[in-house]
C-alpha cells in the first residue's frame, strides 16, 4: 500500500464521502468497517478530521492508482 490512500465511502440510507488518508489511517478505518462493530472511528483525512460510525458504512471503494485525464 502506498503512503496515502484515496477512497470513497457510501453510507446506509444514502450519502457518500471521499478523501485521502495515510496508509495507517486507512488501515484503521478498514479494520473498523470489516470488524462489524458500531464504533465511531476518528481519522485524520488530508483536509481535516473525519468521524465515521463503522456500522453505517454500506460500501467502500479504494482507488488503486491516481486517475489521470489526458497524457
């Protein structure tokens, strides 16, 4: 995994968020999501702080590489 991880999250009932986390912060969020608990996770996102209730994440998309337009 790279130093940073781009992601999108979708929530139960609708709504999404996107951002960039350090590899360590993404691992923490992923562990809470896959663990199935109801914990509120605080992670430091590239532009601020993010609080997420793990049980309310419906899906997660992890970007494997930077998207580029053009050449």
